[in-house]
């Protein structure tokens, strides 16, 4: 399964890179109605395709992957100065972070450092959270669960530059989010908007989910991945406990289909027999593989089993594109925003990114002394 997935990823990534080579300054987003849809550096998904190329370079050592990875990473660079978005961790860690891990290029480190300082312009120490989206008519200070994913870059900077300030902010954001973003059953709201004047929560809503009270699938996966990552980075037991609570909620959910690829929202009408979201499964599988190595309890083996079931489904012909299919994207059947009628049942660059990350995490375990 791992080899089949990675080989297909290699074939597809070259096709997609060649499709984009002569188009200046853009990066892939999706393939819809037979057409490649792109973003610029400022879209939240800009870093994922460079990240795919870096991971494939790391896996194969092939020079063409490195050349493509360098070229597409450079297209993301202007993001380092953005202060109007919280997505800098997604954009820069998947591209420059992967590139730095594999090459040690000091320029890549500089970009990450500046991008992290740009991200910190969105930190409010009184509220204890970073702002996700800018205020609008509805929300005064919106924070989305996805923001947990941007914290890895803060932890990375503390570790690399010896400045604990970054990690302290990541820890505080994570703890405030445990307090305000999660329901009794460990499912998460998508959007929690704070009120800086009263210093607390304004309102809890959704944006991409079925309803304010539903469990939007990708949001649950971001939470699981985010707290697993924060435990890896800090060894704070509160984060491990949160990750395990989320994992149990997802594992035991009556609407998780038997092939373990979630529907776009666990509470969507018709679930579990409605539109699937492969991106949620890929993110969740990658997180569960890591969690299986961090959770000291017997339950940990189950996290790995569940991840393997998800990867088997994603690697089947139902989800894995045929060579040359859908412009070079790897996985089929993801959902960007169903309520927004945007990117429904299409490939998405982040589904591909976390799918490859999950396969590589699993491959590393297979090649080690860990019990599978
Ligand atoms: N961070 C946006 C999304 O997951 O759709």
C-alpha cells in the first residue's frame, strides 16, 4: 500500500509540476471541471504543493523533485510579510519548513523567522489567542480550530532560535482553545469569536460545517493533529489528553463510515452515506500515526490500526487518481466548503500533502523496531 501510494504520488507530482512550470507565480489548489485551479502565495494552500515535492525529494533523492521543490517554494516567499492572515504556518512550514529540514538552506530559515514574526502581529495576550480571520460584521475576533496547525512554526522557532517567547504563545493559544473551542463530547466548534472589550467569548459558530452545533470533519482532524503536535513539541500532558479525547470521539462516532473516510461533516444530513472528504481522512491518519507513538496506553495500537484502515481506503482506486488523471493531483473526493458551494468532491493540495506525510510516517515505522 505504501509503495503504491508513493509511486502514484511521484507520477502525479511531476505531471502537476510540468503543468505549472510556465505559469508564473501560481501554485496548485484544485482540479475542477477538467481545469487546473491555482492560487498565489497569499492563498492558505500555497505551501502544500512545494511540500509534496520536498517530501518526494526526501523519499527518492531525485534531482528533478528538488529542482521543482525549490522553484515552487520560491513562489510562496512573499507570504513572509503577510499580516492579514493566520495561515502562515500552513504556508511556510509545509514549503520552507520541509525545504529547511532537507537542505539546511539558511535563507529558508530566514523566511520562516520573518513569517513567524508576521504571524505574531495577530497575537492578543489579554485574550490568549491569535486572531484567525480579520474582524467582520459578524465576528469581532474570530479564531478557528484550524489555527492550531499554525503553532508548529512557533514551536520550531523557539527550538531553533532559543527564544521561548514563541512556544509560550503557542502553549497559551492551545490552552485557551481547549477551554473555549471544545464541547463536552470533545468535538470542536469551527469558529469561536472573542470580544476584546469584555475579554471573553463573543459567539461560537461554524463557517464550513453543516451547522453551528455540528462536527465539521476537517476541523476535528485539525484539532487532533494540532494537539498531537503540541504534545510532541512541549510534552505537556494536557495536550496528549486532549488529542486522545478527540481521537476517541472520532473513532467511536456512529457516522464514521466503515472504510474510515469521514463525510464532510459528522452531522451532515444523510451521514454516513453522504459526500466524503478525503482531506479529513488524510490529516486524521497522519495525526493518528503520530499519536500511536506518543500515547503510552494500550489504546495506542488502535490509533495506528485506524490510520492504516484510512490509508488503505485512500490508496484504493476509489480515492487514488489513475496516472495522469485530474491534472496530477493524487487523491480524489475532498471538500473545501460545502456550505460555500466551493471545491466539492474535488482533489485538494492539502489532502495530497497529508496523505504523503501519513504514508511516510507509516513507512518510517515499518522500517523501525516499532510494533505495527
Ligand atoms: N483552513 C481552512 C480549511 O481547512 O478549509
